C-alpha cells in the first residue's frame, strides 16, 4: 500500500483514504487553483499507528521521498538555516470534525532557522512571532503542556507593555517569549523543544494521529454518529503566511449564506493574522466587502475562485484562504454545513440554476432537517423584553436558565433543568455543555466561530457574537447594554433564526412549515425566503418517486384528520386501548374482568359494543377511502384496573372503619390474581382474546357494524383487523375462526358485503421465525418493532433508557438506541427474513411496520430495502417519512 499522496495525486472521491481536507486540497490543486504544495498521509497509516502504537514501516521513507519532492518544488529545505521551508501539519478525517483534532503550524522553525526566516521575510518581528507560535502549539498539542501556561506568559508580557493587542509586541518581546515558552516546555514536558525539523515533523504527525482518539473527538463522533474506526489523514502543506504585515491576512468564506441559503458571498477576514485567529474569534474580523477595499486584486480572484468552486461542486462551499503579501492562497474547501432551512432553499435554488436535478435536490436534504423545520418558534406578537441581539447562527427557539460553564450546564440538565450555555466564546472543551444545553449564546465570534459551526452541526439553537452583552464567566453573570444584570439561573430565551435574546420565557408558535402541512398558512405568508415553497417542491418530488406508502398511527378522528392533512395514506395502527378507558367504560371493563359467569360478562360487553362502534364510525369517516388497520386489545389487564397500592389502602381503611366495600374487596382479589412480575410478557395481546370469552368478538363486531353503517351511508370504509402479540399460527387460527363467524353474522344481518382483511402483528421473535406458517392465517403482517426490539434484545422498553442505556451509548455498544433506529443486524434480520418467508407462503401478503421506527429516517431506508409496502408512524412524523421514503427510492 501507498501511505502518502501528493496533492496532485488525489481527488475529491478519495475522502475515505485522504480525509475530506486532503481530498479537497487535491481537487483544488487539479482545478488549477492556488493551493500551497503538499502531501497527505492516508487514514490507513493512521489506522496502523492506532492499532499497533507505531507507524507502518514504509511510512518514514515515503514521507522522506515526498518531502524531498516538496523541497525541490519550493526550492527550499525544511528548517534550513538560511532559507527554510516551513510546513503545517493538519488533521483531516472523512467527515468534518471542526476543531476536534490537532493542527501544528510553522514546523521547521528552530533557533537556527528562525534567523533564516528573518532574512527570507525581511521581517524580524514576523519570524519571531512564528517561532513563538510553533513552540506554543507544539508544546500544547504535541508535548501535552497545559495551554494556559503559554497564554498566561503571553498575557504577562502584554501587561508589562501596557497593551492588550498582540500586534503591539515587537521582535524583542517575541524573542523573549520564545525563551520563556521553551523553558515552560522544558519544565512541564521534561524535554527540550526539539530543534531537529524532521523530529518536529514526525512528532507532529503522531500527535495528529493520536488526536483521533482524544476525549473530545470521541464525544463529538458519538454525538454526530461518526464511526470510530475511520481514523484521520494528515496533511503536510508548505506554509504561507497571513501574518507578514498589513498586506497579508487570513479569512474564511461561504459561497452562500449558510444560515438562510441566500445567494451571495459571506465571510470574515482578519489582516495580519494566521490560521486559527479567525475561527477562534480572538480579534474582531471584517467582512469580505472590506477586503475588497483593502486588496481589490485578491478580492476579485477570490470571487472568481468561489464561483469556480460552486459550479464545480454544484453546492455551497466553505473555504479558508490566506493572503501572503498580496498573493492569494486556498487552504481548504469543502461542501459547507448549513442550517435545515438553508438546505431546502439551496437545493431548490440549484435546481432553478440548472446545476442539479430534483432527484439530487432530494438527496441533499433529509428527514431530520425537515423535522427541525417543524419545531415551533417564538411568538413575535408576545410581549417580550429584548436584552440583546447577536448573529443568527443556528435556528430554533430555545428557553432555559442561563449557565456560564460547561460543567454547570451538564449538572443542571442532568437534574432536569433546561439551560442556555452563555460564554464569551466557546472552544472544544465546551462540547459537553453545548450538548447538554437547549441553546448556546456567545458574545463574540461570527457565523464561522466555533460555537456557530458546532451548533449548526448538532442542530442546536445558537446566537453568537451578541457583542453588547458583557459576559463575566467568573462571576457567573452577564450585563446588558443598559446595565441590567442576568445571573446564573435566570431564565432567558434565544432565537437562533433572528439572533434576538430575551429575558424570561417567550411563548412559541407553530412553524410555517407545519402551517403549510396543516393548510393554515396565510396567502403570501412565506416571507422566509421561499422556505415553504422549497419544502413543497422537494416533498412533492419525494411523493412522486417513493415506493413505500406512508400511514399513520392514530386512534381517534382528530389525529386521523391531522394525519390526512400531513399526507397519510391510511392508518397503519389504531390502538384500541383508549376505547376501554374513561369512567363509564372503565366500570364495564372492571365488570368484564371480575365476571365469573357468562351473563355478567355479556352484559358488560353489550355496554361496550355501541360505544366502540361509535368510535369506529368516526374514524372510518375521517379516513374514508383509505385503509384503517384496527388492532384488537393489546395491553396487560392491570392497566385497566385500579393501582394495587391505592386499592389496598382503600380496602384497609374501610376495614378499619368496619365498613368493607364488597366490590373493592373483589376488585382487590382480582388485582392480586392478575398481578404479574413481567406484565409485558404476560396476559396481553392475542392471549387476552383467547382467555376472555367474547372480548375480541365484541371488538370485531363493533368494527364490522361500523363499517356496514358507513357503507349504507354511502361511505367507503376500508377496515382491516389486526391481532397483536401472536407467537404461533395456532393462536391466530382460533381468533380468525371466531372473527370470521362474527363478520359473516354482521354481513347477514346488514346485507352489506364486508371485505375486512385479517392480519397479525409480527412482534415476537417466534412469530418472525415462523412467519411462513403464520402467513397461512394472515392476509397482512405489520411489524411491531417496539415489542420486537424489546424481545429480541431482552431489553425492557419501559426501563432501559433510564437505567443503563447511557452507559451503553458511552461505551459505544450502539451509537443510537435500538428503540429509535432499527437494529439492522439483529431485529432487522428477523424482519427481512419474515418478509421473505411470509411472501413465499402468500405472494400477495401485505407488509408494513407500525413501531416507532416507522417514522425514523434511517429505519425508513431499511424498510424500503427489505421490500415492505408501507411504514406507519405518528401523524407529526409523516412528512419526514414521506421525504425519507422518497430519498430511499432514488
Ligand atoms: C410495537 O410493539 O411495535 C407496536 C407498534 O405496538 P405497541 O407499541 O402498542 O406495543
Ligand atoms: Mg407491540
């Protein structure tokens, strides 16, 4: 294997091997853009290093060969005493992990080569500044010295000079700092700062490899669901300098606004600065239009390059650039992160520009972005007190108590508080707190600051650069422009779509995207730059290409109506348990359970029948013309009986008063009799139908009579009856015979020809394994992936999230709860097999899923792959399922 690629050898399709940064540097090099020459060490080399603890044997020679070639190209030698070549060593994984891994700049500087740099640049201050930056960065990231030590030393020198600005330090000050920094290294790393440039390079490469497994990188990957085994590439690139004077500088830019999607050029520029100065928000940046005034030639070239990149990548790109004495250099580009709204807008804009087609546009958005757009937002009419305004960095409406450090954010949110993390600016150490918080507020930094970039990536609300707020993290408070003080624990609200900051809790209103689905959007109300139009176009396209149908889990007319508005093509799961609740019905259910003779039992069922029939008539009316799968009673009986403790107390009190209640006594006996250690594995589902005579027959009769009534009224009811928790075909056969008898009776009595399909849920491993047999008695299957996940893993669905899932997620046993996203290898394999075996028995077997996974983006793709006919999910998730079903189909 080849472990090192020159920038001229790679291309953008090699992200697995070269990482995103390396692949795109190669792509830009091949496009003829001004990229400083360099080479990339592959992720494969990193994997070997991380597995074995040392670099692969051939790496050293390969790096030597590429370094030699680079030196030849540049006409300089690494760390040479008279005319040194300097290089940067940057991490770059397949997926962008902003600020999570290490970078070292100015490799090659030493006590001797710094003099060469003075000569080469004719700028003594610059040379010593570069050297002190190297010792500082190298000391911190490679040798593990506490970064604060360097910062304090720097502050001391500035204080002594009576300044707060780095630029006021002269060559002598910086020379002194190098000496101090080297001493800090020696004292705290137990070794001298290495003077041999090749040793610097090798150590820096290893440090970047190691940074793949730093705590913050691991946490970020878990959060972003980036696999842990990808490893990082390392880019070794000849240095260009933005800190050579006022005709130099460095900047970042987007080809479109990553928050709104509006076309144009957005970016920040900082003159006489290097590398991370911009992103870290240390000094105030200027906008790109200022750059036009400062350096028109570089500005024009930058505009041209940005246009080239947009056309080439056919997408929004973000870039990092440096200007060295009036010469523009491209240091990085990638397809840029964006907000959910911008993703939809940009996709449609690019279609209109003829750069991509609608299939591609559909690929470029996803269900979780659509879900984000459906969140409520702040009510603009509400009487609120605005206390500041920053940059709208990542949208959403977040309310919480102000906290001023990551630790408190985590602690308070663990105890159930909603918090907003308020910082002057964030850095990678704040990641825990950012995850725990509802939103992030900073007083410094722009759209490209750490807080903004990371929050956007996490889909978390963020307002940054609210400069009139004076944040004092030590005193745990911030002060507004008019002198008001907000202390830790005070409630604030931040609006990531407008950048506004409010005191107190601001009420929220529905999003325009929800109003669009609801059909309540006022004409002309789509002021948000065509967001609703973009959603409409893309989801319509998804509908036209998807194979999966989308149904709703709904059990009353209101939810059914909403589901229809959101585009449901039927009901995939009507849970009938609520039809047994409510005071009147509960009484009858108790009577049913307590009955020790047929007459009592039948009397109770007779009362329940018309009530349930009315419910079904309403439901079939709402879903007229569309299938409605009604599931017969499923939950364990104790859910319908009084709580055992409460009832015991009531009985004991009555006894103490010598006034025993006959009914309570019988009820208590029944509660004891029906008490189960594992109710989820007990008397529930089809088992109820088998042991309580007449229960399922009553439900089937209510369904059939409701359907007949609707038919006679000219409607088009399409009822289907579904039996839950079946484990063997024998259970199903018994229930089926009984149901068919009832259907025939209702048909005879009403004269209506009812075509009601009978099917089953597949939610036990045994049912999935014997699906071929079960299909003999079932006209359709609906996978109950909630119970199937519970029984396949042996995880109690009601308990695990609170007990040990956090530990499992932390240990990386799974990246996401299997109750949320289908476990493809385990539960999914059973689903796939059951679909195949079921269809072998009955080729026209209809297949659906109605567990929570039916509305989960990733799971929808899986259900498409295994050939189900439909997914069913809660009404609110239907748009997401429609979109993802479309994405799965192209
Ligand atoms: C399931 O188990 O996946 C299901 C849909 O049924 P319930 O959630 O009602 O048990
Ligand atoms: Mg179930």
